[in-house]
C-alpha cells in the first residue's frame, strides 16, 4: 500500500505491527507524557517510534514494552545499535541515550502512536465496545444504525475491518497500538465521521487503546468465564473498567442494567450514562412481541417512545445487543425510528447464531459460543423456538481451554437437558480424550454424551440424529475455518460441512448450468476421508 494513504496532517503510519512514524513534524514527549521523567536531555523529540527492537530504524524512539514472554528492557542495546536515538523505559538503564522514564511503557506507547498519527479519534465520533459476550454483534449493529443515520462509519471487529470508501482489511488477531492508530487514521482520511472499535479485555489490559478518546464506551456485560488471560475476576473487572476511563470529557457510557457487575459500576462512576436492559429499570428497554425459528419482533422503548424492531437473529441475548446498539445511537443523537430501521436492516452475521436452511425438516444453527455463558445463551435462544429435541455439538480446545471452564461448560449442558456430542476445534481432533472428560466432570450422566474427536465426523453424526422438529446447534468455531483440505487447500468452516451434508440429504443442492454442484458447494463425501 502506498505510504501516502496513511498520511494525516503530515503524519505517517507505517509497519502497523510495531512502528509509528511522522515524517513532517516532531512531537515532544513532555507534551504527550507530562508526568514522565526525562534523563539525559531537556526533552525528547519524536518523529517515529518502535515497540520491537527488531524493527528499529535510524532516529526511532524505542519503547521498551514488557510482554508476557519477554521484557523489552533487555533489548535496549540492540535497539540502539539499529538506530534508536532515545528510549522510553520503566526503569533507568545504562545508556548514553536520552531516556524517558514512565510507570507503564505500554500506556506510553499507545499515547505516542496516537499522537504521531495526529490524534485521529479527536476527528471521529469514536465508539469503543467491550464486554464478555456480544461485542462483535453489537459493534456491527451500531454500524448499521450509524449508516442508516447517514454517517460514514468505519469498523474494527473480529470479523471485519472496514476503513471507509469501501476499503477493507484483514481483522487483527490481536489489537496493538500502532495498528489501531493506522486504522483510525485511514478512516479519518476516508472522510468517515464515526468509528466503531471492538475492544477485547486483553487489549484494554495491555493498554493497546491508550491515547484514544471515546465519545461512547459500551460495556455489554462482565462474566466470570473470561479469566484465562486475566487470572482472577478482580483483574478482569479492572481491565473492563479501563474502557470508561478513556471517555472524552463529553463522552457517554452505555452499561447493561441487567448485568450485576455493570449495575455495580453505575454506583461508582460519575460519567454521564445510558443504561439498557430487559429485566431492570433502564433508559433503553424492550418487550418481546413474537418469536419464531426464523425471526423475532420486539418493541424498542426509550424516552416515552416505542417502535417495533424485527430481527433475523433470535433470542433475548440478541435483543440485549440491539438495546446496547440503540443506546449508542441515542447517545449520538440518532432518532428512534432511524435506530429501529438500522436494526431491521442489519444482516445476520456469519457464525453468530446463523441459521442454515437447506430444505431440512429441523433447525440448524452455527454459533461461535465457546464460554459457558455464550453456550447457555445459544441453547436458551433455540429452546424458545423448538418443540423437539435439541442436539448440541460442543467444542473443546485442548490448547487454550481451562479445566474449570470445561467443567462449567459441562454444567451448562447438564442444566440444559440437551443431547450432546463433544468434539475438538481442530479438524482431525486428538487421541487424548482427557479434555473431553473434563467437560464430562460437570455432567450428571456422562454416559449419555457422545465423544467424537474428528470434527467432520462429529458434525455428520449429529445431523444424522436430528429428527423433524428437532434443532441442532453447532458451536465453538462459528465462521472461523478449522481445516484446509483438497489440492487447492479449501478453508473449511462449520457452515461448509453442514451445508454439504444437508444439501446431499435434502437433494436441494444448487446445480450449475454445466452440471455438478455450484462453486463453493461441496459434497459431503469430500469431507469423509479427512
């Protein structure tokens, strides 16, 4: 990509992974970090910075980041050898180069990146969305509302990055400061007036969002099941609450009145706040009108007004996401009718309670649910529209899932009284069944569960078992590919395998004019040997 596409008021964002540069003017660290202590100079001027010593170039300011696996302070000499003219550090180091000593280099790095990018969040209505569940869906719903209101809206989510003017890029696997500064800058250049950014708690804990001013901060909910990174609930809550500290002086918080932790935050913060919920008193609320397997209608209510909303995604949890998005719209001055229209027009998202209809006589949903709470929400949503048996394919990741979380997933399954198949998130599974048995620790009748490590075979088995009127939930991967197969290395996700089996058995597969299946639709036999 041409470097001029990143320019903003003379600034330049390059190498988004670790480096931010400004080739036209310099900034002073004393302006960005007024509480820092500068040693070896009266001040440090910055035109480019780097957070990885391996990327350092001439005249960079090297920021010594403390990461989970290494301490950047140990590589300051290497950074200097590569051309760094000054160091941002958390402790005094042996060096003749000027040093800027700060309490937290990750916080400093974020602030420097945003300053070098020209503070793009000050030129955008910037919305940050965090929480345990519903971040991605809520972010996309907000964009739909903003677009309906006539606002050019950029989006950074785990499913999509939209930078304005139709430009898109690959969603980041992990948000970092330089990349986020680049993305916001490109949105501002593309004449976006609004930016929606999905912010996982990991990014907040790592200070990747430092330096960004938020006009609206949304906290969907705070659950105890998201502790694998944070260690304990207190650390997790502290990370989530950091979102509210990034609000601009005129910013507004949007909190879930039905969520105990968010409700507790209401008593602790002085920030102007809008609340949403269905069970507790809230500024934005809803009443369900009707719900079927394919859609639901509810009354959206705020400020004494009400308007009907029809969504293709079902479940109370989705209504909660809609309410959070509606509260953001109201905070930014969008009228209730435009909000409802934006929610009506929002497309169902791939892998998020995505319903598949291939002519079969039972319901099939694909969802990314991985945590106990996400799985409980998905099962409950399907229960509300199903009279028959619910079959649930539950995924286990032997590399990342915590043993206690696996047991909690088993407890959710046990309470839900569904038929379960346990499988792995990888295509071929594993010969080690211990992670699956850890899920069964939470199940009162483990002998009723089916263990099929191979994900292809597990999906086929559960679809074969479903009878007319039943429902099948394929959970754990959502839209994420879990395998590469064939000579052309097709990327395969749950939807692909389900559609192949359903079309094969319903005899309704799309046929091309030349004969054979339409491109992208594969026969279930293509998977059986995997």
